C-alpha cells in the first residue's frame, strides 16, 4: 500500500503576493491550508503570452553546411572526468573530435537555451555517499558554439539534493530542475528558476515538494522526482515521481492568474505500485506520450489531451524469461517520430527499439541492441537520424551506432569514444 502523501509548495520571500490558488496544498482533492512555513507561494510573475507548440523541445539549431555539430557530454566527476566535454560530431562519418572541457561537479544532465548561447547543468550532489544536508546546484555557462567553448557564469542552489533533470519553460523564461533527493528530508521536489538576459540563473522562486513513497524498500522510501516535462501545448507540467509512482500534473500560468504553477483538479496520473516512473517524452503530433518506469523496466504509451494522460499500453523492455537486475532509464524518439528507443540498465545493459504506429501512437518492439558496456543511462539521436550515441556510465565508454532509418535497428561495429562516467548528450549546431 502506498503511504499517504502531501504536496507542499514553497517559495522564496520578497516576491509579489500570491493568488489564493498558490497558498494551498492539495490533499485528497481538496484545498487545505499549509503550515505557516509552507503557506505562501510568492509567485515570480511574468506577463507573457505563450505561443503553444512543440517547438520548445530541445532544438539543435540550423543544419550546418558541413554536417558537423557540437556534442556536449555531461558526466559524473568522482573519477577522472572533469565536467562538461565538448566534441565536434560529424554526422556524415560518425566521428567525434574533442574540443574543450568545462570544469564543474557532476553535470549529469544538461539543457541548452533556445538561442544556443547558454548551457545549464545540474550539479548532482550530494550523491549516495554525501551528507543528506548538502544541497545540489545548477550551473550556467555561456556557450560559443562556433568555437565550442564554455564560460562559467554562475551557480545557484537547486533547493534540494540530487538534481537530475532540467527543462525550459515554453517561453524560455524559467529553468526547472527535478531534485531526486536520496534523503527523506527535504524529500523529492522540483524547483523553478528565472533566467536572466545575460544567461545567469536566478535563485529559485518556487519549490514544490512531494511526500509519500511506494512499496520498493530502499528505492521508494520517500518521494523521488526524476523529470519535469512540459506538455506540447505549453499549458501543463508533468513531474514524474519514481518514489510515489505518480505523474503529477500542474498548470503553467505565467500571467499569474492561477499562480505560476498550480496542481490540476485531477492532481496526478497514478501508476502501478512499485513501477517507479522516470522519464516522459511526447510525440511530435502532441497526442501521445511515452514513459519509462525504472523499477519495472517498462515503457508505457499514453493518449494526451488537454492536460490529461490516459494510459493505453505497457510493454516490458525485457524478453520473456529474462533473469537479472533491470533499470529503465532514458527514452527518446527518432527525428521522424517513427521509432522510439529506451535504455535498460542492471544486467540487461541494452537499448530497446520500438516502432511507432503513426495512426494511434502504439508501440511494437522490433529489436534489442547491447550497449557494449555497463549502465547505459542517457543517449541521443543526432538531428539527421543517422546515429545513436549512448554512454555507458560504469564502463567509461561512449558508442556511436549507425541507425537504419527504415528499420530503426542499430548496426554492429559502432565507433567508440573513451569518456569517464558519461551520462548525458546534447547536440548543437555551431552555425
């Protein structure tokens, strides 16, 4: 049985007074006053109009004439890695050449601004062995895509521990992070940061805490927010909570009419107990979404309409009879939307390939490919769709697989890059 939970919303002092919707928490579908320390959401209000589209997803920029992109690689820095690495990636040959490195601690997830002038990285702290009182961070860098150089701008607290995911609001004015949190106090949360004109990150203006957990001891003892994903129409935010087995949904209203973020009437989509929802992606048509559940090693398909997710399909990443540890992680669609890929760690250590039915969004498993290493976490498909780049976190290797764009399958004999503890990959046009 799931433990009871509460959603508590915190904000920084000194901001404008909130609307009534901001000063409540939600329990059992009813508004309940919060304790004084948590009772006020002081919204950082921005008067904007949003042109809702799918365009606010990561955009690599214009196609370079020579087909060469910058490839940014986020890592863990407990070993030999120094931080964020920049490579020149040739989409014609699949070759990668190292250009630079920016030193920062545990930049395990990256996001690039829409004008490609700035890069933001989590500083995933404290980690499994650090003090629970230590908070993680968010670091901002100026990025010169033409030269491949990163310049540090500033760092702020993530207002939680173990930040593991970043996303940009549809208008590009806010940066959000998911704080996984290994500690029960403060527990899993997401935090919202204003972005300044010079690329620096402002201090958090809103922190939303989830409480509760699930049945898997040691993994679901408390809330673990693992990703924050905006809906294609730009009006909703989904926060995937691995610890609570829920996909929390919030309205995004930057005009302040209902608070910056406020829970929807239905509050969340409940997942099966013990499955551990991790990452969510939307299809290009905006009508379907796909979820990896880490603990169950599954991919689920949802129909999406007006802020609501309706689950219609769940497929195991494992073949029948598989014995061993599993751990579903990243999930991405091919540029043409015809294929979906997900990584599975544990003892599986593979990339699972699905075809996407263009009529109804349903998935069909079409293949498995070994990652040729241990613990494949994040990966990227280059803008041409010719290559899939995956990092083996525990092996210190990156493999560049050639994609067959007709079958979706990955060809054997990939190219290999040595990077210690590689985790995340973003491709950016230098043009």
